[in-house]
């Protein structure tokens, strides 16, 4: 899954995959997941091992340097996600 997601991100944004996995259990009978939003790092944040000159979160052409991919592992619809 990570290999395929990395290929899609590279094709769409030019970014390489920096693996970070977070899992959430959202029980459809009890609650909903997150409302639509955009994860974004602060302008002064630099990932470990990345040279400081690349610390801005956007490229010169306006493309985001950092993107997040959410993948549902169970059935997800607008009503329960």
C-alpha cells in the first residue's frame, strides 16, 4: 500500500514518500471521523534530516511539499467518515 501511495504522490506532486503511519479506530455506531481538513506543517518546521534551505512547506510554484494520504481500511462513506 505504501509503495502504491508513494508512486501516486510522486506522480501528482513530485514529492517522495516519507513514511509515517497513524491509525484511528472510528466506530460507525458511536461517532464520525474527521471533517474535511488539510494537514499542514508550520512554515518554520523542518523534518529531521532535511537541510534547512528546504524548510518552507511550499515549492516555488505553489505546490505543497508535504501532503497527507488518508486510506480507509473499512467501508467509508460521507455519512460515516
